[in-house]
């Protein structure tokens, strides 16, 4: 896994509640291998903006999941 990050943007704990909590800055680019596929994600730009709370409402027909299910999925991706 390769990770590129910056401390220059000034976001406090930008990776909290993620498997990347140990990364001390905002991740701008990272690469992981999952099931022999390379995933390379790169930020093109950083925009500071606010979003209405409604954007986080669960749409009709979708179901909420537990944090445990999410963590298990993330761990399976991280451990490839």
C-alpha cells in the first residue's frame, strides 16, 4: 500500500473512524491491491464547502448497516 498525504490543509483528524487513522494528514493519493486488482485513488482538488444534513439521510429502499459490518468489509479489503 502506498499513501501520499499532507498536513498543510489543516483538517483535524482527517482519517478518524477509518482504517487510516494512523495517517497524520489528509490523504491526497493512495493505492491498494484487492483481489489482484490495483486501486489507485488521487485527489484532483480540495474544496472546502458545507453540505445540508439531509444529504446524509438514507434513501428509500436502502437499509442502514452496522459499524461492525463496515469494519469487517474494510478489513477484508485492507488485508486483500
